[in-house]
C-alpha cells in the first residue's frame, strides 16, 4: 500500500476515521450507556439485568420525568 505525503497509510487513516464515526454514532444513540452499566456492574460485583430490562428502565425513567420538549 502506498503511503501518503505525510507517510500515513491511507487504509489505516480510513480505519481510524470509521472507528471514530462508530464511537460518535453509538454515543449519540445512547449505546455507550449499556457499556458503562456493564462496567459499573463488573466493578461493584453486581449481576447486570438483561439488555431488555435495562432499556425498559431507561424508557420508564424518560417517561416519568419528561424534560422540556418542543412537542
């Protein structure tokens, strides 16, 4: 593979960019909260609930304390 002008492998740069984009989209969608929850449970020795229960709890919390919205 040819190197760019700065000596950077274009495929490696593309891979880094795609990983960054994946991280950003996951953060916007709230996916990282599940990862944070699993890390918290592992750190404190708790048994995590299922992904479905976790998402239901998040949905219930959003419904019970609505923040100001346009609609």
